[in-house]
């Protein structure tokens, strides 16, 4: 799979880490971000 990188603010990443550490919903920060992006994309599909 081809990969690319994006920059996130430290505050945003700290908040994501906090959510991941306090819940059992996500395996890691990457999982959280991927699920959030997929959810937003699915909202935009006709």
C-alpha cells in the first residue's frame, strides 16, 4: 500500500492520544485517525 504523511498540530495529536488511552475503541492513534476519516468520507457519499 502506498503511504503519504500529513502534519497535525501537537494539541490535536495530544487530544487523540488522550482519547485512545481512555477508551478501548481504537488500537492506536493511527486507527483513530483512519476511522475518523472513513466516517467523514462516508457522510459525503451520495
